[in-house]
C-alpha cells in the first residue's frame, strides 16, 4: 500500500505530537505509531516539566541553564541548553493555553516544586521550578497534545511499526512500515520524516521504561550509516520499586521524601551536603550502589528505603497519588506509614541520533544534515543532557525541540519538491521480514532478550570496569550470533507480536553494542558513566562527544568537541 504526505512523524509521544501540532496548521502531516498515541511512554512521566516561571520564588532561565550544564557534567552543548531553558517558559504556557490541568498555587498560577539538581543562585539551594499536574504530568501532556492534534486533523496510523527509512542519494524520502493488524507492508512517501520514537531502556533488566522502549529509530538510523552520539551515557534513576523498576518520581523527594540506608541513616548528607536527596541522579545512584556494596543495604540486601512517612497524608494524597497507588498495588505497602524499598532503575538514554538545533539529523554527526530527516525527543541527542539529564528536563526537551522540529519541517516542505522513490524501495524490508518469519534455528527471542537484559544490568549499568565491559562486548557478539538463529513460532500475518519483538530485539542488540563499545573507549568517569578503573573526570582528554558509526568491520568511534559558551567546566559539588 502506498501513502503520500508532505511530512511523516514516527512516534506519537510528547515530541512527535508537539511537532505534528506545529505542522498541522501549515501542511498535511501523518503520525505513524506502533502504539495507540495515548499509550506512548510520555504518558508515564510523573514529576514535572522544568521552566523558570518564578511563580513561587525568584528564578531565571539562566539559572536553569547553569544547573543543566552542571548536571550534564559539562558534556551538554551550551548553545542548545540556553535555547532549551529560554524556550521552556513559552512551551509550558503553550500547554497551559491548550488546557493542560496543571496543579495550581492558591492564587491560581501554575504551581512548582523542587527537583534534583535544580537550584537558585547557581547551586546555593534547591529551587521550586518543576511545573506539574500531581504525579501525572506526562499523562496530561499526552492527552492535551493528542486532543489538539485530533482537532487540527492530524492523520494517525496507529499500530503501524516503522521498519526502515527510504534513503536515496543521501536524502530521506519516506519510511516503510508494517501494519501490525494485517501484516501488510506500507510505503509512506514524504518530503520529510521526523523520528520521535523515544528511549531504549529495555536493554536493561530493571527499568522504568515501558516494553515499547526499544530504540527503533536509533537502530534504523545506525543501520543507515548515521552515527549515534554519546551512547555510553545511560541514566539510572535512584528510586525504582525494588526488583520491579517501576518509577517513584523524584517529585517524592522534591516534596521532602528522603533516602535511608539499612542503618536508618540519611546517607545523601555525606555525598551532597548542600542539596542532599535532591542531588542529580547520577550521583545518587552511584551513592546507593556504594552504600549497598559496603554492606549498608537493608537487611544486607541490594535495596534502600525511600521514606515519605513524615510528609503526611494530605501531601501524599494531593501531590503523589499515583506513585503511592503503585506501591500499595505492587508491594502491599502503605507509603503513608512505611518506607518504600527502592533500587536504581534504568531510566533514560542521554545518547541518540545526533541533530543540530533545528532537529536536523547529522549524517556525519557534526555538521552535514541529511536532507529531509529530523529527530527529536529521547531518541535524539542535540545534546542538552550531556552525561546526565536533570529531572524535568526531558519533558522540556521534547516540547522545545518537538516544536522546533515541526516549525523547521514546515519551512522545509514548503520549499522542497517531493523526490521520487528509488526502485525496489521496499525490497530489503520485505526480504528481511520473510527471512525472520521463516527462520527456524531454534533460538527464542524472549530467551535472548532476557539474557541481554540480565547481562547489561550486571556488566554495563551504574558501575563499570574495562575488563567487565569487554566481557559484555563478547556477550553481545554471542547473542547477536544466536539472534541469527532464531525461530519465530507464530507464522501468522495478523498481530504477529513475536515478529515485531524480534525486530525490536535486533535494535536492542545493536544499541547495546554501540553503548558498550563507546563505554570501553571512554577511560574516565563523567555523569552516568562511572568507570571504577578510571574514577576521575578527565577534561584534558575526554571533554568531547562520542560518535559511534556502524561500519562493515564493526563499530568505528569518532569524537566532536563540546559547545562551551558561558560556563567553563568546574569540579561538580552539590
Ligand atoms: C516512568 C517514567 C517517568 C518519567 N518522568 C519524567 C518526568 O517527570 N519529567 C521528565 O522530564 N521526564 C520524565 N521521563 C522521561 C520522559 O517521559 C521521556 O524521555 C519522554 O516522554 C520521551 O518522549 P518522546 O516523545 O521522545 O517518546 P515516547 O513518549 O517514548 O514516544 C515514543 C513514540 O514512538 C512510537 N514508536 C516507537 N518505535 C516505533 C516504530 N518502530 N514505529 C512506529 N512508532 C514507533 C511509539 O509508539 C510512541 O508513540 C520519565 C520517563 C519514564 C519512563
């Protein structure tokens, strides 16, 4: 089946919908999504969206930018960070004007709460900056944007799984997608494509990410010769529910919750004396692993406690209703009375598809845009988060760069002709699918995926070491080999999720390899990348972005400088 649009957006999360909305008033646009739009992972975001509105106390976007640069361990590009923090204010008001039901101050302004790493006077004390709708901020963003898109006649292809780009002569001309309901392959011919497919936390066993977070667009881009930037930086959020990984928002600590070790000590006082439990996530997750390793886990086990009991039932009910509901449901614990068992959970990919400030994908990772190809949101790396993202800054990122992507694509499609499709543009995809469907090697997708997740958790998570990462690289090679010998038992065309999961596992394997190769090379510790064999940050050699290219001989690494404008790298103390 053939479809033609000026612009195609792959992904109906906060980034994709914001771009679609921006485009919808000036161009035809279709959104392709493997999930129903309102099931996108953005809908699970709890804590808030950061913007220096100064509704509760003095604040400035420049402070937000300072915190973001420092939070990124100085690896974030400061031109992009300035842009994001300045435009954050407008995108929050955009959402308010669209009708998003933010939590309010008594005088009716958007309420704001504290969050990790967000401070006033450049690091002096925590600031009230996160705009929120109880602990359902992402849900409200997604519903609000979806309603606006429907109102503006955006076309949706729900439950269509995009499998490849159509590239010819270095330009993007559309995408190929599988209609999950029928098993048919569709061609989407377009002047411009935006990738907005979210993150890839499913490469880890304990993760806050939904099952769909498999890095499809970064995987597709990588196979099409586009590099991946800063893949070694993967964020672990300190407070996942023990063993399950389900997230308890940092907003819980923003409201005053504290972390305790097995001795009942508020251990963050030792690691970050100024802002304690509101230190950035990389520092807290590393501190938690350290406490556990040194025998101060609870009952000698590998978890710690998040204590909300002193907040009182009113705060918990009005500001954290959903997360406390999860704890009651999954652990049978009432957070009003008992502390919650928590452990760090794989949460957010700082790395991804390299783009410029206009969301254009960069073929060489540095300056050469691929005509017609854009990326925004968690799948992209612009880079505003550097080596560690601050809480609330992903929702800002997806709104600011989703909006910019939409505006830039609108200008591009106005000026550019529709390029013809290359001959046999879908042959490779059809062949790949039929090879997967008929494969009979005996290995199961679920087994390989479980082993990948377990091994990545053990060998490439919060604490890393060169020798162990090398073992992981061998493991990925072994798993890729086994992946070549899978059996898809379901041979049917309709809703063949075994087939789509096999496709997704292929991306997870490729992205894990890119992560591990990038992590082995980076012989320093910065942000979320902590090397026990190289525990210091090394600005002389490593103040640079990694670019991983997929080449015939294997992964090739190149580097590019960090954009530094106002803030020179300093020691990071909180
Ligand atoms: C539990 C949780 C809580 C969070 N809380 C916060 C918070 O409070 N504040 C904050 O700033 N950040 C938070 N984050 C991070 C933030 O929510 C995400 O980084 C962000 O929402 C990602 O948005 P996105 O638009 O890039 O992608 P997503 O919302 O993940 O959307 C991806 C879209 O791509 C589609 N897709 C993927 N692959 C394909 C394919 N092959 N074909 C077709 N469609 C495809 C999916 O269907 C989906 O529509 C949280 C994350 C999690 C997991």
